[in-house]
C-alpha cells in the first residue's frame, strides 16, 4: 500500500468526484455535502501523510503501470511537490467546507468540480513528465472553466469566454513547445530531458531554446505574468468568491511549472542553454509587481483589490524563480504557501463583507455598516497585515527572507526599492479599503441590517485559513528548515535525475 | 514532402491566428479549431516524417516513433472536448450578452437593443 501512496492525492479526488456524481449523492444535498467533506478530509489527510512520509524517506518515484522512466509516465513525489499537494488539498477542503454553507447550491455540480480541480492541480504538482503536465493542466482548466461559470451572471459569461479562449490558445502553444522539445530531445520525461539538454549541439540548441521559450509563454499565461496578466483581475473578480479563493492556487501552478522546467531542465547543467530565461523572467517579474500594485491602488472593490494582490505575489514569486539559488527558492516556497492561504482568505472575507453590506456589496465606497464589525474587521486587519508583511505575522517573515535572499546579488539594487515601495503602496490600498468598508457610512438610518449573521461554518474556514499565518511564524524554525531542504533537493539536479531514472519502484 | 507538410502547418496556423483576432465568437472558435489541427500535425511531425516503416517495433530494425502518435491522440481528444466546451460557452454568451462579440461589447449591444425597440 505504502508504495502506491504517491498516486493517492490524484486518485482520491477522482474517486470523490465520481462518487459525488452517482445517485445517492446526486439526489440529496445533505448527503452530497457530507460525502464531499469527508472525501476532501481524507484527501487532505493522505496528502499530509505523504508529505511526512516523503520527508522521512526521500524522493519517491511511482511508475504508473510499472513502466519505468523514461519510457513510461512517472509520478515524482519530492519535498517540493508533496508540500504543494498538501497545500492544494487544504485549500480544496476549505473551499468545500465554505461552499457547503450554501454557495454550492447556486449552480450545479459544485462539489465534483472542486474535486476535479484538486485532482488536476495535484497531478500537475506530482507528475514527472512534461506531456502529462499538459494533460493535468487541461484537467484543472476544464474544471476551472465550469467553476468560473458557477452561479454566474452576464458579467461572468464574458469573463469566462475570454478566459477560456485565452487558455485554449495557451494550450496550443504548450503543445507546439512540447512538440519542438520532443523533436530535439526525443523524450518528455523531465529528468531525462535535463540529462539530454546538455548534450545538444549545433542548430538543435536554438530549436530547443525556441521550445523552452514557448513553454515560458504558456507558464506566464497560467501564472499571470506581465504582459499576459490581463485576464486575471477580471476573471477572479467575476468568479464566485469561494471559487476565486480556490483559484488562488492556480497561478501558483504556473510558477511551479517554471520552477521545474527552468531550474531542472534549463538549469545549471544545461550547457549552452543554462539559465536561458533568467533575463526575461527578472524584468517581467519586476514589471508585474509594479502593475499589480498600481492595480491594487486603483481597484474599486475588495475582490479586484485581492486579485491584484495575487498579481503582486506572482511577480514576487517569479522574481525569486529568476534568481536560481537555493536560498531564493526556499524563500519562494515559504512565500508561496503564505500568499496562497492569505489571498484565499481575503476572497472569502470579501464575500462575507459583501453579503452584510447589502447593495454596495464590496465596493470601496461608504454604505451600510456590516452586521458583525468586530469579527469581520478583526479578520480583515489580520489578513491585511499578513499581506502587507507587517510583524508579527507570516508576511513579515516571508518578506525579510525574500529581501535577505536577494541581498547578495546585484539585482537587489532594483528589487529592494521596487518591493519595499510596493509594500507601502499595498499598505495604503488596504488601509483605504478597510476605512471605506468598515468606517465610512453614507446612510445612518439603515444601520440595522436585515441580513443574517455570517454562517459559522464560513467564519470557521476564514479563521482557519488566517490561523495558518501565525502558525507559519510560530513553527517558523522547522518549516523554514523544510523549505530549505525542499529547495536543496530541487537544485540538486543530478540527484533528482538519478532518483527518477535509476530508482523507479 | 517536408515542404508540403510544413507549409500546410504554416497556412493552418496563420489562418487560425487571423480568425482568432476577429472580435466575434464564431470566427474565434473556427480559428481555435484550425490551430488545434495545425498543432496535431506539428506534434505528429516531431517524430520525424518517414514512410514505409513498421508502426511499432516490428520485424525490421526500422520503426516509426510511436510516441508522437500517442501524443497526437491525446491532444485530439482534449482539443475536441475543449472545442465542444467553447462552442457551448459561445452560445451561452450570445444569449447572455445579446451579441457575439468576444468582449461582449456593451456599448454596441445597448445600441442594438435600442434599435430593436
């Protein structure tokens, strides 16, 4: 059983989604919710178990159908991928719990779709094969298309149409890139590619470079890197907040793919193609941070603001990918976990605030007071402090670590001012948002809101997500040790190649 | 054969891109379909173009690379599903937005509805 563990984070959500489509769950809402929550909990538990198991025993390579690499498709569970799988499963559990409070009945098939999305994301994190990565991308995309339309209105259809078309073009570019790389390297196994890319010579080098850069376009599109970021604010702001919260992990899939492809395949060992995308990534990442911050200041409602915060976090993460050293990657992982959780929490919080403010919803103008100012206000303050990176929460630790990891490179001259000024801009944007949401009143008479209190389940989920922030600080020692371990493992390219090609199961 | 094959892929892609840049959903869907055809052809050619070779490991030492064929098959299936989805979405968009513009062009559709009145 234990040797099949690496495949379970993919199989369990698939099983869950299928069960949820079958009659007993299809008919009764209650049964569906219980089944969905139970399955999500099991997936999360298994993911955490996998994380601990891999941490103790080292990389595990699971050859699907016992066809060993490089001929068959393998799943590679190392510290990095299991960490992200656990994060995804946690977020999936949160989205399902939150949706169970009522959002799931606003459209059809919410629960199966969330499980399918988790399946796609987990698969993308675990796979050791580039074509398989494409397949899992498509799985998560088609689930996300449907979720985006969940309980939607006209505004929603427009955003979805643009999102779907953009991603279909992205998929075509992905396939062309894969075709080029396969034509040159003769393999699509990531470890095998890393080995063969250094043996290229002559014209093949340039063809491989073209293929690699085409992949960069795709990952930049998924990760919403400038200039391919334009879809993100609209899409995230028009999706249901609980769906947007789940989408917080999806941009990270793009960043993860960049990390895998450009650290392992086109990394230190790539000969002529060593670090070929670094100059591109660096400039684009800085520009993304700046544009994201400007968008955050200009945002008219809390959800758009949060969507722009996601952009800023993507920019930061990609800048760290571009640095290509162990310390930067470790900081990246810490920041990735923190930013995913807190942006998900902010989206959910925007939902509760919008419900309690009636007509003005989450627009940043004066309006009716929220019904539970203390609870929502406190959550908002914690979330805002975390995002901006004020002590004592996890954002602060992440920020210090990021700044420290860039300290020794000459890029610090650009990165430090941009990053620090951006943080200040975000502080301004969030303070302004908080002020208008909670303190600015237009209409004194309609203070007594006729809406209900927030559902305790929803509040629990938000608090649960936010509680991870102080936990990331309290257990900072072991967690940062883990991150450094995972980063070291990723950068140890020859070790990774050996484990995949010679290990097997 | 190489020239014919390459120009075929090239023409399909350029037609596809031209259609994609139209503002209406129907040409865009057609463009996506064309690009996906081109992609399938391209993927197939990544195993090199050869004739008269065994399909998979056969009697002779020479055999065609089977992997690109498997890749193309996967890509066709996925591309088909995605096209079906985008067609449905385009129809829904036509109904919801009152126009078949990709960006839902609010000004124009408002003007159109006024004219109808």
